C-alpha cells in the first residue's frame, strides 16, 4: 500500500486560537462546536493509525497575528518531542512594509518549510477571509512573497476560483517561489458555470510551473466525506496539473467534523487507483515529500 504524507493538518490548543476560544464565528466549513477544544498531536496520531501516514506537514491555524512565532515554536516543540509533524507552514503578514524581520524570527525553527497568509475573499461574507479580493496583485504582497526564495520557503496559496487570475500573476511575479494551491482551488459553486470558472482558473495556475495543487479539504462546502465529489475534483486536478504536481492533505481536525481519517483516505485511494500506482504514489507521497523537503 502506498505510504502517505499528510501535507495539511493542524494541531492546536483552543486557548491560542481566538476563533475557537471566543464567540462562535461563521466559518466556511459550517458549525464547528465539536472541534472547539484542544486537538493535540496524540489525538492526530491516533486518528492516522493504520493509514500508512509516514510524514506530515502542519499548516498555520490562525493564532493571533502577533503570536505568529509562538505558534511555530509550539509546533516545533511538539515535533522535537514526538517526531511529528515533519514540516511547518507558519504565518507572516505579507502586507507589512517588509516581511523579512518576521521571516528572520521564524528562520531559527528547523521544521519551517513555508508560509501561509490566506488571501481568499468571497461575495458571501460567510466564506470571506481576506479584507479585499485583490491581495495577490498587491505590489507589497508580491514583493514580500518574492523574499521567500531567500529562505528556501514556499507559499501556501489560498484563493477562490474568481481570484485565480490574480493568483497566477502573483506566481509569475515570484518565479523562484513554489506555490501550493490550497484545497484544490476551493470549488464552492457546483453549478455548471461554477465548475467552468474553477476549471479555467486551475488551468491558468497550472500554466505557471511554480504552482502545485494540494488535494485537501474537499468536504469544506458540502460538510461530508463524499467519495464521488472527491473523485470529481481530484480527477480534474490530476488532469490539469499532473500527479507530480498534486499532493494530499487531510485538513484534520476540520474534516473530522464529518468523517474519520481512514474513511477520508479510502476515498482518495479509490479515486487514485485507476490512475495507476505511480500516480497514486506521487499524489499521496512523493510530491509532498519533494515540495516540502521532507527527505
């Protein structure tokens, strides 16, 4: 059975996350009372037991902005103590005049592999995160993201389909930075027109050789583990990007709201099986290992 690298998960302490510890806030994944609690590494390791997960990457979980180093320090301590996770994607404010002082503070943590500042904006306020839709084309953001090449770090890119043209411009402006498209482009409009907009945007991003696609969080907008839905998005993503530019992420514990880890993995394995063992190995293991430098 193909080994798995989980390239997108979280561990957290509820008290560190304002959106978990304060009043309930609208989130794109719907009601989340069940995960308004600590999600420690021991629980994650129990969730992945028996699923052949050999390595994992933590992606930032929206701590307070001024606690960006505290978040990475917490995860690094966890990695040092338990061996998981093997890579960290932290947060920095790319709207700062110069992001490098923040990056310098994070550079002492050996598991650091990349950064994420979520750029996704939507007309629906419940789906909205960024302050405005065009941050990917903001000159300050582009200048700061380009600095990641000096640190050897990637950028986890989170946008909706309507923002993909601008995201492709960001990738073009930073050719020495690898971009990991979050959640296969966050397809939320399942109408024929929505699929076509998403498809066109995905092709535009795939035309940039420094962009790869993360197959993760596909239950976000339907609030269930639907193997048919996963198969439809994964098949098209593989056709557009190719298996060597696709990688798996569980988005646990968010997806734990509606599924078990083994069931989620099973849905991906069934989808990938017709593509052959080499393609499955690339999407489930090899691409993430290469992109996040986990060897």
